[in-house]
């Protein structure tokens, strides 16, 4: 009997051990606050999802939209990073987490932004809301409206910081969209989410996002917690040029949430489709030549080479392609390259006449091809308001890295605003900006 008893106890122990290992998966499934999603930030492809459209309390993930609105206001010229913002009584009275701002004092825009991103300071978020929207309530309406423009169909905001409020709900899918747009629309400001420390008023604050520096490729973006929401996190990580956005709602603790985020991001990277042969940008040296082959004995003046940059997918002219294939005749090749140059480099007479110094910006990207693609998508809509605007990709360096801003330039202020409203109604988020100011 003793042997049987020992065997029984051993079997029971093994069963309990098996259940313990299975708990993380079953716990997530049984947790009514849980949802998650992992998406490819560049393509939007969903790589993993669980309850991704379940409406839940976002907690401080809300501040992602507050920051989005602030970045947009800066790009519109309404504020600068050095603008002084007044601390209202309402802001000073916000509960923790906070900086402890005093009523009647001021704080620089850059500090309010960084405090919201790194410290998750509720008083700083309210300062931003009142400065931009005039009041918390009006700003919340603006946030919800912007959410709809970005395609966040199931999100409603009631305040700028994420403290639990009736009706303030979002979904993992919607927060993935917002994380994606923060990176693509404002890469010049995205570095705020990467900082592990923030100093203000003589004090040092550590980032609430503990994945930074502890998960390969992680560079943002926002944590959140209330009793009603559980432990939330939107994380972004890049490996080998591939970026993922992961979202977790309803973690039981910050540690278990972080472990789960690592797991689902690892799954996402493992599921990424293998790259097809990459499109390689080529620099073609073109020497202008006559269209016809010269007669024997004739000479042709030599001019300085003209650098033309073309990607493989942009080589669409059949004549150019055919000529380039006929590589047994260098003059035919040269004529093909000249045709290619004419196709790629707009001729002076084809440029639209500028009507004003305003532009419609529809995105800013680290990748040139992404900027070109969104311009093509917008042009395909054939918006009459943009018929005379010039589609351009404007390169700018931010944080030592280039960003590519997709814009339609050469508009009057009213035309740019009308064009942006038209694009927004048709699913392309944008904003009007004075081109000369940026």
C-alpha cells in the first residue's frame, strides 16, 4: 500500500506541476480584461491576435493620443517645443502619477511631452490638453475625432491621461493603429518614447516601460495601469529593418505583462514572411546624347554626368526597359537611359505652378518607399482639391536619421485645409501646414 500511495502522490504532484506550467496560457484566456495583438508596423499585417476588438479601459495608453495631438499641433506651427504652457488648478490637482506641478506655474512644451511619455505624468498630460483644446472636455472630443480619422473605430476618449472614466474605452487593435501612426507620422518626435530617464525640477524619473534595453530591438512606447484596466502595454521593436507593434491589455502584474509581451513579439518576429528580393536603389550615370546614332566620324560634345536615382519598381517605361536590354548597342542603351531620366526627373514645363506656400502632409516615414507609396495612394483618389498641387517627398534629418515627409505642396491655406478634409473623409489622415515654416 505504501508503494501505491507514493505512486499516487507522485502522479498528483506531476499533474499539479503540469497545471502550473499551463497557467500562463489559461490565465490569459480566462482573464476578462485580457486582449492582445501583434502587427507588422510597415504593412499592417496582423501576426497574432486575441480578443483584439474587445473594448477595454486603456489607462495611460490614452496619453499616446494626447501626445499625437500635441505633435500635430507643433507641426502645424501652433506651438514649439519651447512654448511655455500654463499649469491650471485642474492640472495641478490631478492624482498621481504626476510631476507635482504647481497652479499658476509654467512648463515648457518639451518637458510636458517628455513627462507624459516617460513618467506618465497626469498633471503634464492635462496641461497639454488645456493648452491645445482649451479644456479637458473639449480636448477629449478632439481626441475621439482624431481617433476616427486614424481608423480607430472602437475608441472613445473622455480625458487626456487615462484615469478610469465611464465610456473611455479602446481596443488592442485600435491602440496598435495609434502606435503605428505615432511612429510613421512623427518620427522626429518618436525618440521621446525611447528615453529610459527624464530629468525635471532637479529630480530624475525612470521610464515606466521596462522593456527598453531589456528586449532586443525595443524602442518604445507606452505603459498603462489602473485597477479597472489591469497592466497594459503598447511596445514597438525593430529587428533587421522589420518593426512590430505589440499590444497587451489586462496583465495581472507589470512583470507578467512584460513576459507576455516578449513572448508575443517573439512569435510575431518568427511569423514574419521572408523578404522577397529587396528593391535596390540604383544610381544611373546618364550622359545626354542625341536620339539618333551619330554618323561615322561625327563627334558628340561630352557633358557632365547627371545622377538619376531610380528604384526597380519605378522603371515602367517600355521603351526604356527595351533599350536597356539591348546592351549590345551602347547608343541604344544610352537612349534608353535618357528616356528613363525623362520619366523619373520631372521636366520644368510639367511642374504645376505653385498657388501658395501651404502643404498637405499625409505622413512622415523612415523609409523612402513608404512615403512614395502613400503619395501614390493619395494621388489615386484623384481629389480635385489636389489637382494642381505638387506631390513631393521632403527629406529631413531627425535624431541623426533621415525622415521622408509625403506632402502635396503649392497650395493656399484654405485649399490645403479643404484638401485635407477631403482626404480625411476618404481614409487618409493628414494635416495642413505652412511649407515655409518647416
